[in-house]
C-alpha cells in the first residue's frame, strides 16, 4: 500500500508540472536594476491586472491570483486615493463601469468604496471588492510577483512610495511615468526604484537620457504601436529593457491574424509585453 501511495503522489506531481504554463519567471534581486527584465523570453505583463476574463474584473486582487496560477508574474495596476486618504486599485475616475455604485472615486470615503462590487468586462457583477493597494503589495511580496504602478491624476507619489517601502516591495515594482518631468520627480522621490520612461522614438529617448536618471533604473515604454526596429536595437545597446504595449490594436491584430505575431514582435527585441491577452501569448 505504501508503494502505491508513493506512486500516486509522484504521478500527481508529474501531471501538475506538465499542466503548468511555461511563462517566463522574473528573478528578484536585492540589487535593484533593470537586469531582472532581461529574461530568457519576453515577459508577459497583464494590463490593468487582467482584462477580458469572465468572472474576473480588472484591477482586482482575485484576478491577479487567478492569473498567477496560470503562470503570469507581472501586472500593471492603477492606483487612486479615496477622499479620506486610502490607496486603492481602480482605473476609472468614476464608479459604474468596473464597480457598482456611482460617483467620483476620489471624492468617496473608504467605507463607501468598500460597499461596491467589482464588475467584469462582460458587465457581470462579481463577489469581489475594490482592493487596497497595501493588500496587493503584501500578496505580491509573498508570491514574488512584480507590479508596474500607474498613478491616477493628483495622487501623492510620496504616499505610494512610502507604502511600497513599508511592504518591502522596492525591488518588485516599476513606477510608471509619461513624460520627462514626471520621471524626474519619481526618481527624486524613489531613487532606488525602477521607472518606466517614455521612449516611443529616438527624440523621446534622447530627452530621457539627458536626465540624471541612471540607465540601469530605466525600463523604456515604446508605445502601443510598433516602432522602427532600430529603436529596439538602440535600447538593447544601452541595456534598457523595452516594453511594447500590445494592448489595443496590436492585441486585436494578433487575435485576428494569429498569435504567432507575438513571437515576431519579441524577436525584434522586446523584453516585456503589456497586454490585454496574457493567457493567449505562447512564446
């Protein structure tokens, strides 16, 4: 009986390993540099923590946990602050589309926001609540998940950075900036952390290189359209990882013409895909 029991345990383990998706894992290092994003394969990052999944809303901890079980280890999330100073996840300025209720999220108190239920992309109300940023950071720390933090308008960089430090997530986050001024401000507030900087063309890249932000702290967002391959080669020569936002048109193109396109784009020199189709990309 013992031999049969041991065989069943080993067999179950082998089967579970075979069914585990072969996504790229991100190796966390105590030294915070962008080298962690130069992996053996292009890293899949779920835009808004996962979209288009029935029963699982965007910017939801349970969606992150669902995708984690499928092998995803990187997530872009949106952060806003309630009227009483709590940090939550949500993309929209108002309740209604992704959560029940109504009103501007930044003008509502924590108690009111916690009464809402999140809504998936198909209009179905789920049992999930709007998550606190601190809970998402804590879970991500425990499970070696990497996050790209997108700041809603008017949010305090200092407050978010303080929470990231409190949860000891400094080496597992990328702070997203959309212009040189924002990048410089974020670097001033969090000089130890990585930054997503705009580099959709050579002019934008030149402007960001003229700042005092170290290259090893940069991850280059190259836009939601394909750039000339020379830009990706230049970034590679500078040892700056390139993010391609396939969300939107490129994801739709791959859905219509075939997922083999992701491999072609990866071969151009892309280190990270920010995508609305994280489970459809097989590299």
